[in-house]
C-alpha cells in the first residue's frame, strides 16, 4: 500500500477517519492524501435564494484551506508523508474522479459529514463514493 486518500470536511467523522488512516499509514509506510472538495454550485444557489451576495469562490477556498490545515495538523507526526489538496466541484464526483485517476490504494472516510444535522445512516457522499469506486474503502 502506497497511498491512502482521506476526504475531509472538518466534521468529527472526518477527524476520526484521519486518525484511522494514520494507523494504516504508519503500519504500511504509506502516504496520506487529505482531500477537501468545496462545492460552489450548491453554495451559489443557497446564497442566491437567501438574497446574500459574496465572493463565494474566495470564501469557500479559504474555508477549504482552513479545513485542510487543521487536518494536516492532526498528522504533524507524519512529516512529509502527508499531502493536502483542495478541489472545486460536487464532492462525491470529485472524490470518485480523483480515486480513478490517481494511484490510491485505500480510501478512509467518515460515515457522514457536515450536513447540517447528524444522520443515523450513511451520508450521501460516502454512499456514492462507496458504491462507485473499485478500491477498498474504510468507512469510519
């Protein structure tokens, strides 16, 4: 195993996923790729409907950068074995695309993320990724 992808969104579940990915990475001497996907389309329609205007791309990229910085800080003990990446688009599609186009051996992700309320079932992004990739996935 060489590369472990951990999609992160700042939620408690993604923090737990980072911790589990670190365990695997240390056992297998693997690199961790922390990925945050920010969705301008959804944010734009939300703010448009609410009558608010702002520089969404800049704000979302800033938030993504903050999420990734906090996630990377959790991996400080791993040094250069951790990369961060921010992508814009629909989260499930971007995660699936990244897995398909890169040398990813394992995906570790939270069962649900920042959806406004805690769900008792598998989150929609996690579910879509799990049923769409042909790589092992560990859902935390």
